[in-house]
C-alpha cells in the first residue's frame, strides 16, 4: 500500500486501504500455539521498540 501511494496508484493511504483490505473472513488464534505466539510477540516488541522513532517519522509524512 505504501508503494502504491508513493507511485500514485492511490491518491491517499485511505484510498489504498479501501481498495486492498478486505475483512470478509475472521481468524481466531489457536490456543494450542500459545507458546509460539508468545515467542513471536516478544520478538515483535523488540523490533517495534528499536524502530519506534522511525515509524513515528514515517507516520508524519502524509
């Protein structure tokens, strides 16, 4: 979506989302995978904390 907005395929992020995101199916977590979810979430939190400032700067671009 970001690339689509950048190259003019979509005029805004809102338009990109409206044309690409579909919520016609609901997914539920499998509780038997809880340990794997926890491991991945821990990694996600590390990645986010290391990139938080960059993500904030990106959010200010539009």
